[in-house]
C-alpha cells in the first residue's frame, strides 16, 4: 500500500531540503517523490543529504504545476499550518491518518507540502481533497519541511500497519477510485450545466465557482468510482437536454 503514496513538494527552495525529505520518506517506506517547479534544483546537493535514500532523489518526477502532479492521484492531502474559514474543513493529522491510509488502499494518495517560507497558496490548498494540520506548540509552531514530511509519513506508516490488521478483504478491481484527471471532464460538464441554468448571471459567476469548489471537495474526500462519474455525467446531460427541449 505504501507504494501507492507519493510526496509532492511545491516550489522547494533548497535542494538540501529535498534530500532530507527523501531520507524522511524512505524511513517510512514511502518512495515516490514529485517535485513541482523546484527553485534552482541541484541534484548533487540533494543526493548529499539523502544518504541511503539517493534512489528516491534519482527517481524523482518533475512537474510544472501542482495540477499536473495531482492528475494521476485519486486522493490528495495538503499539509498546512495556517487554518482559515476559506480553507475549511480542516483535519488534525492523527485524526485523519487512518482515513488517508484507507484512501491509498483503494486508489492512491498524495501528501502535498508547500514552500519552506510560506507554504501552499490558497489556490493550491483548494486543489487538494483534504486540508491537514500538525498541531505544535503555538509560540514556535512552524516545522521545517523535512520535519513536517517525517511526521506525516510516520503517521501514515503507523496507521498502515493498523489498517493491515483490521481491514476487511475487498475486491476492488473495477471499483477503484478514479484519478483527478479522470474526474476533471465531469467537473467541467457540471460547470457548463450550472452556467446553462443561470449561475453566471449571479455575481459574475462567483456563486457558480463556489458551488463547483464545494462539490469537488465533497467528491474528493469521499472518492468517486467510474460508475459514479458516469452517473453524474448522466445527470448533467439530462439537465442540459431538458433546458434545450
């Protein structure tokens, strides 16, 4: 199951940090590293800090945007310290850890971390299905990147052991969750349908965008299977047909 988990680093500013992250990942049996537009990436520096995790650095995948990095994932969690109403709902790592493991078992899971200085942007956080925080001592609560990755991966590693003991055997062959890339066309058709029924006439489409984001959050946290995507596509098609009749 750990093979289905990846760590995504967005615009990491220090190659040494990438090496330390790779080491933290491998401590917990997580090997897939995705780098989104790293700043002045220096492989030699990253390998120097990776120690026994040099292969994780060597196999790192590079992407231009977070959207591209998430396209083959069925579930994603943004790790962030800054909690606000616009990013709700939020989950503490320990409380959501087992759920994330279960989602990885039924598809894949991406753990997303932001820049060393200011983390992830609101837009990047909203691209993820879960918003997760690690509680720390408030006056000095900020973790460095490698620490945050280690704590998160360790929690997942420990929960994976628990899940292996307690989970029921399932047959998931054709019933696995779809990836974000597979879900995207359905969300686009939903957007077009909302536009057709008049939501672009209200607040310049702001309400439509909020509805779409809320729906994406709901289906992202719950997960969609192919039959679910087909069902929603059928609903949007029926609405459009009724309007044009």
